[in-house]
């Protein structure tokens, strides 16, 4: 054909309903064609639906989600999605809009903004503390400079290691803020002391001597603070991913501050610490503290055993609040959104499921605190979300707190919503979107507590789950409880009568093919319409297959050409059976979901385990385990029980290498239990439960408390050894005078450090917003613990040191 190449195409696509009606399926004896339209009704119909979506209770909507690649930056991804959505909006038909129903960028901005504001407040407070105690702006400037530089170093290391800025990573810097200036404060205060005593010496000689004197103990102190965070680095799985960024950034910040304290700070001291240096007593603040402290330390050295006994009593009394503390895995993180996950009985129809969802969404949208409500029931046509029609997920996006009703809290709002959306046969559960995804991925349990029952028989598992549901409802604190009904599905069984079928030359396969073709439908072809594909399905009309009796009347062709009803060769019956068969650790499992309110997680589970154990008797071969957040909490507890003693042992060795003596090491280690005293009382007074966040606060507290004890002991040793070298130690009164001198003369340094740490953490305690709940649990034990650790450092350690030196002198004399 003219030397050209041609492609031969056969065109026969079905494009309209009429095209399908005109398809010939046979012919009569006289050759008249029999068309599809002659023997069937051809119409456009929907595919079977397994899910639906609703917006604000106003009707159905088409929904989609965006899944971010692992390791990507969430904020940048969301911003890129928003830009692409804005482009797509212009191409949509009139009246069609893309409306975001859940967006995490607001949470990210609020969390980072809250911590950024807290960091600025901490910096200003710490700077003010340095100025107030030194009354020398240029000296305070040396300490202040270490803050932005230390944070900058931390950010640089974070960037190089791929640690992003989030609630936890910025929180690590926040809790390190007060301790970051500690080394610089010690250096500056020591130089002030040297200048007060001998201000005529060359300035750089004073700088060198002051830095060399406190350099080694500072190194060991900062090393102890770093080692104290080993338990946090040992955390695994969810808790490890949450708190390791905090541990890394705190370590980076402290390492940066330590590096600056031995490099930049001495140089800045030489240049800036000039002019009039006021003695410690010339400062009204220091003078007032010394006026209060002198009689206290004098009384403590006069009655050292009373001091020790009083400290022991305080330690013993702390058992009372400790025994009353609740426990939980993590404090609630206010995400600014709620996830409502009701569950109804299996087998619910798509129409009934849509009606339940529409009603509950409309009720939730009526609350003035709610910005939008997006509900989903069942699943889309995908294998990645195998949710049944009895499982709902409703995302409730809340307005900013300043737009809520007066005195309304998240807990009260959830309680009101829960009461408003209650329906017979529907069990409610409340959580938050991010929290739920993490819990579901880790344990498969969407409520705080899940009770998994393992066994072989599905019917027995369902009965046990329902019995546990009945028992758990009586446990105080239970808001909702629901046991899976996995064997509550409905089936129409077609059981072949093989003897009867054989008489007509039929087998089970023939009957199954007939049922598939008539009741279930068979795909006869696929139409191609542009880029779209649609299946052509052949089956009986609905009125011929909508009950069991009509299924029995389905006509079955035989080999002889005779047509008989299906009921003649098979039994058609409606039975119950498993909707799904779930396994865990290779065993069939059913789960009881428990949602709690007004109770701590650990206390509730202990009560529930006791009641279930007393009232439930498991058959042989069946077992149950407690899962959900309780599982995480148990894992963290076991890990810390192993790692914390090892860490304390390492700290003990470091102290021993520094002091070269067991007595001094034990004296410093005393700071740890007394620091815990204040931490325990503080979280009890604030009504907090123990959690991973609280334990991280205690771990951070231990390092700072040990460092304070180290520096105080060094000053006591310095005063004692100087007087001994001068031959001025002839009796207990001289020892008491030496101890008092070492304690009082270094009071400013101790109070500066303690005030910097406590004041630096104060903005966290009064902060509000995203991330504040977690950070408050970390800061609270540190603030309370530093108070008791300071009392120990200023009163108890000098008393014990006095007793030890007196005993040592008597032993030498004898």
C-alpha cells in the first residue's frame, strides 16, 4: 500500500448500554438473532460498597489520604501537598472542591512555636539570674554568651545527624537550659573569689588558676550528667523513638556548653571580668542568703545527728506519696484533634452504617468547640485498610482553645461528646489521630487497653470475649468496653446433596457455578471507555435472589437438557459464621477493647486483672494477655529496672575515680535519693502519674543533683585541707569552722546553679499548648528535686562531712 506500514485494528468496544443490548447470544431455528436485550435487562449499576465517608453529618463525600514516605520531613511534605492541591482546585468542575479535613502542620507549628517561646523565656530568666547574683554585667555576659552558642552547636550536630526539630528534640534543649550555664557560672564565680582574695595579681594568672582549680571536677560533673542519660538511650521501640531525640539534643547542648566552658569562657573572663568586683557580702541578695544560711549551718553542725535523723525521716515519709502515684505509659499529648472510633455489631448493612455515621457526625459537629467532623466507615477498594463495615473512624478537628466555652477542658469535652453520641448497639472509643496510628501499628489495639484471648475454637473465643466484656464493665474507671464478635457474621450455605445431584449428572462444582452465575454474578466482559474500565456483570435481578427461598428456586440445567430447581439437589440455609479469622503469634485471637476515664492506666489494669482473674475461668488450651499502652509501660519498667542500677554503678565509679575515696563518693551518691524526694512530692502535688516522661525527668535530675553535690564536696575538702595544712584543726570546733567556711563562702555558687536550673525550667511549668503536657512531666520532678537536693547539699552533706572528718580524726589520734 504505497510502501507504507499499516497497523490493522479490530474495533468492537462496547460503549453504550444499547451496544450491550445488541450483542447476539444465539439465533432461532429460522435464523433470527437472539440479542442480550431480548433475554435480559441491561442497566448501569454500582459495584458492591464496603465503605462510605461523611463530612460534618451533611452527606457523603469522596475522601482520600496522603501517605508520606518513611524518613521524609512532615512539614515540608504537607506544604508541598497544599501547593499541589491549590493547583488542582482550578481544574475541578464547577461546584467541586478539595477540602482538607485533617492537617498536622498546625500541630507542628503550635508545638515548635510553644517550645521556641519557652526557650526565649528560659534564656532571659537565666541571664537575669546571673546578673542578680554577680551584680557585674560583663561577668554575667560571659555566662549568657554560652546559651546561644551552646544551642547553635546543638543545632549543628542535630542537622549533621539528621535529628529534626520537634517537640522532643527541642524539649531536650529546654530542660538543659539551666544546666548549660552551670559550668560557666562555676568558672566565673571562682574567678570572682580569686579576685576578691588577691586582686593585685596579673589578670591572666588569676584566670588560669581559677580555671585549672575547677576544671577537673567540672569535667567529671558534666560526664556524670551525660552518663545519667544512658537509661534514655537504652529505650526501645515507641518510647525510644519518642525520647532518644530529647536525649541526643540534651547531650549535644551539654557537650557544647562544656566545650565552651573550657575554651571560650576562660578567654572571655580574661577580657570581660574587669573593673570593680564586689565581694559576695556586698550583694544584697547574697548577703540576705548568707544571713539566713549561717545560723542554719551552725545549728546543723552543732546537732549533726539530728540533721541526719531528720533527713532519714523525710526520706521515709516520702513513701506515702510514692504509694499513691498512678502510672501510665505517656501523658496525653493534646494534638488539637480527636479520633472517635465507635464499633457496632458485625453484619451491619452499608445503609445502616451510613445512617449511624451521619447521625453521630452531625451531633459532634454541633459542639461549639468543633471546627469540622470527617467520618469514615468500612474501607475503600484497597487491601491496605481491611476495616469492616462495623468499624468507624471519625476525625474531629477542634478549634483553638481560646474559642472554647469558658472552663471547658479536653476531658470534659470528650465526656460530653461521648454522652451525646451514645446509640444502642454502638460502643464508643476516644483517642487522638497520631496516638491511635502509633498504637495500632505497635499492638493492633486502638484503645488504651486491649485484652487478647488466644485459643483454637472461634466460638469459644467469642464467648470468652463477651464474658470478659461483662466483667470489665464493673471495674471502676471503665468508660466503654467492647469484645469482638468475630463469629457473628451471616452466611447462606448451599450444601450439595450428592446423591440427588448424581441422578441428574451434576456435581458440587456444577451447582456452585450456577449459584455464582445467578446470585453472585459473573464478569462477562470489560468495557473500555478512554482510561476507564468497567466490568459487565451477569446475574439474576434482585427480586429473584433476595431471600433463601428464591435461591432454592434458581434453575439448574442438567446434561439431559432438563431444568430443575436448586432446592431439589441442595440444601440452602442461613447460618452464623466468622466474619474474619484473626491470628496473633500463629494462634487464633479475639480482642476486648477497653476505653478508660478518670483512672491511671497502671492502677486500672491491676484492678481489672484481679477482678478478671477471680471471675473468669479459662478452659484448657486458652490464655489471655493484656496489651495496648499497658504493654509499652511494662516493657519500659522492665528495661529501666535493668539499666538504672547499671547507670548508678557507672556514676559511682566515675565519682570514685574523681575523689579517690569511697567516703566522698558515697556522700555525693546521697544526693540522688534526696533529689528523688522532692521530685516525688512535686508530681504528687501536681496530680501527675508516673510515666516515661516523668522517669526522664528523674534521670535528668539525678545528673544535675550529683553535679551539685560534687562541687559542694570539693569546696568543703578545700577548706578542710587548707586549715589542716595550716595546723588549725585541733578539735571538733575547728572542723565545724572549716566546714562552715567551705559551705558559706561557696553559697553564692550553689544558689546560682540551683536558681538557674529551677528558674530555667519554670517557663515549662507555666507553659500551655501543644507539647506542654509532656514537657511539664519532665520538668516537674527536676524542679521539686532540685529544691530537696539543694537542702541536702547545703545542710545534710556538711553535717555528714563533719561527722566523717571527726571520726577520721579520732581514728588517727587513737
